[in-house]
C-alpha cells in the first residue's frame, strides 16, 4: 500500500510502505475480509530477506527492499498483524473442542 501517492521531492512514489500495508491487512481482517487480508499478508511476508527481516518500503515491480533496513516499525506491525491470524486459529480450535 502506498504511504501517499502525490509527487514530492523524490518524484512519484513507486513503492509500498510496509507498515501501511500491514495496517490495510488489519483493517480488512477487522471488517471481515479475512481471506483477502490473509492473501495480502502471505504475499507481503514472502518479501523478507534470507534471515526474515523487512525494510521500510518495497518496490511494487522489482520487489526490492527500500528505505530503512531493517525497519523496527515494519517488524512490530508484522507481529501485531500475525497475532490476528494466530488468535483466530487458536479460538477456532478452542470452539471445536
């Protein structure tokens, strides 16, 4: 998800702002669009590096990691968003029991 789409001193943005993408995933999850949220989440985490680290931005076309790297806010958002899916799975297992 873009952080913003307006042209600035760096030109027109061409990359996803990782934390905003996690916010989108969480919003979709909360409004009940859980399959779409999970699909975006799965696609986003495919872009970690070989030791599981995320950057601040991700180029839409090349998937190159941009901006601050590693980015603490991206990892905090990853943990918070992943916890939604873990809680759902745990709750569904509890209800079936």
